[in-house]
C-alpha cells in the first residue's frame, strides 16, 4: 500500500487530500512522523523523522494524529479482498503482503490483468485515496524490488529474460534484507550491484555473513527460493517480549520498575493468548539516553506464562546491577525457550493451579471488557499511555489480525 | 476546523445485504436534516464489550464524524468539520 497511514487519513478527511501531511503519535515536538503523504514525500522527509525536523524541511506540512483503528480496519479489508483471489497470502507487515498466484493467474488471462482487477477492487472498496502498488515476479524478493520501483499506484512486472539486466543495474542496497551495515560490508568486498554479488564465491559469502551468505548468493544469481508462507501457517513464535522507551517523567528507577511490571503483564497475557509457556526470561534496562545497556537473562526451573513469575525473574536479574541507576531510558522484557502450553507439565501444587485459574479469569475479563478493565495496581502509579498514542490499538491486536506490523514508538512488541 | 459535538442523533440507514456495514443516508441533528452525499471512511472500534462503527461522511460542504453503538443501535454525532474542502 502506498503511504498507507497517510492515505487512509486523506481518505477519511477530504480536506487533507492533495496536501502534504505527516501522521504522528503525539502532537509534540518530541514525537516522530510515522507516515508521510505522497505530497510530503516530494520533500526530503523520511519515516521516523522527528516532528521538529519535518516541520523545518516542509513548512506547509500538516500533522495529523494517527488513528490505529482505521489502519487495522483497512488492513482487514484489503486482506479480505485478496483472500477472494488466493488463500496463499503471506502478511509481511501492516501494509505489505506476498501472494502466490501461480495457479490462479491463468483464470484471469495474464498477471497484469489480475493485478489491475485487484487494484480496481481496492479503489472501489477502500476508496480512491488508498492506492497500492503491485510488483510481479517469480520470487518474493524481486517482486518487492519491482514494486518499490513502480510506486505509487503502479504495477511492475519482471520477466525472466529481464533478470540479467536487472542484476547488473541494481545496487545491493535496493534489495529488502540488505541494510546499511551489510551494504558497507559488501562495498568493502568490492560488491556494488547484484551481479557482483552473484560472482562472489559462496564460501567467501558464508564466511563473511554466515548462513545469510547463502541468501545473498541466491539474490546475486536472481534466485530466491523462500516460499510464500500463508498467514494460516505462520511458524511458531520463538520469543514473546515488549519494550518501552520511557518519557522523561518516568525515567527514575522506581517508576521504571512499575513500567516493567506492566510489560511483564503484557508478555504473560500475550503468551497465554498464543498458548505458549517459556523458561528463559530476559530483562534489559538502558541507563541514560546514550548510556550503557544492562541486559541479562535467567532460566527458570519450569516454563511459565505467569506475569508475576516473569516479573520476579526480572527483579532477580536487576539485582545484579551494581549500583541503583538514576536514569532509565528504556525497559525491555522477553521470554524465550517457548513450548506450547498443552505440552508443558501441569503443576501439582495448589498455589500454582490457583494462580493459573486466576490468570485465565483475568484474561476472560479483559477479553470481554478491554485490556484496561482489570490491571495490576502498580500500573496506576504512573500515567497510563493515552489512547491517541499511535500503536495503542495495533499493540492490542492478536498476531492473527496483523503480523509483523510496527506497533508505534511505545510498547513495542519484540 | 473540527469541533467536538457528542450529541445523540436520529439516523436513516439502509442495511444492504452483503454490505460490510449499514449505509448511512441521512441524519437529523438539532432539528435539521442532513443528507449524506458521500461516505469517506467507516471503521470499527471496540471499547471493552462495546463495538462502534465510526463514520466519516460528507453533507453539503461539511464533514461529519458519527458513531453507531452496534449493541444499542444508538447514533451519536461526534464531531463536525464545517468546511471540508
């Protein structure tokens, strides 16, 4: 989808159409812009830019607070449209999907006709402002590359006979999965474009990048064998975690502990929702804005999905900090070594069983009356996250609704 | 400029078979009838066990934000943007 959040805002409010807009979390100078409209993108702006900087670059920029409910609804709707064509849909992020249409394309004549048809459905059912770009290729990486080149509101197709030319003319940084660090590394090795990458000996790439070298070699040869993984077959999670960058008024150690308790609560709830228990708890504190990061992990005797136990494990970890820090900028907690709940042993102790029943009851209340309907008392000791903060709703969505989506600047699921 | 209103209203809607949400045709607010010329956006919101359908619609030169409590079938006019273009 093109300029997704911004185009949804323009669809909902015609006054914003044709104007440079930036979607923000909070309307403060410290906030960041999570999406720019097409009109704003003509200026030198980038996603994640601080509000003050965006204002400087584009004086006419209109800041619009985000409406996560609208984005969630639109994602559900466009996925609903796509499901009419194939069930083989991999949700890559809130606004990006891969579809395997190999079997379906014949029914529609050719891929371009099918792409046009999908775009027409989008226009009709989502509105004229919410546009999309479709990239068609024989693999995911190259479909994404082609889509990027035809933005906005375009259709791009890569035929097999065009691959060689594409490899010779495409800089490595253009490929999804090759970020600035890998790009620098490749430049040092004399690799500038994809064709150079394809000529690199596989052993050398494996030595420099580990197993990722195999992916890089494939891309250099125009091969990406990773299949489209339908949303119904998403692999089991390896970890469940949350982190939060603290606003200035919460940066003391004692308040950070309250935030940590809340994050443990969220982790526990998410694990129970997903049906997993875990043994290894990792807790991290960033001490000061540019200060050191303290992070350790501990392994419990038995796996758990109980937030209280996760919190106690975190406290044990934090007791290893030699001196109580004055400033804490970021708090994170995650649980790994996950196993499905139904495969974990049932505790024979009454207390554990009672705690488990209590957690289920709390989950039940939250499912019915909302996440904030029942909460740990300490969470009331610091200001709750206001509803308008972007990510509030996305954060509460289950993995089934949207996978891989960024939940905004606060309380990022890990 | 968007102005918050939060007042109950009467609404004229059509429940069309297969449509994802009721189609809003007109509403009455402060004894005045507003014919909906365009529906810009409709989304669903949840607050606890309550589900709402939120409409952003155009009537005349104004834009209106309305909310339907799907449980109670009650309509509210949430906000008004007098000059929408």
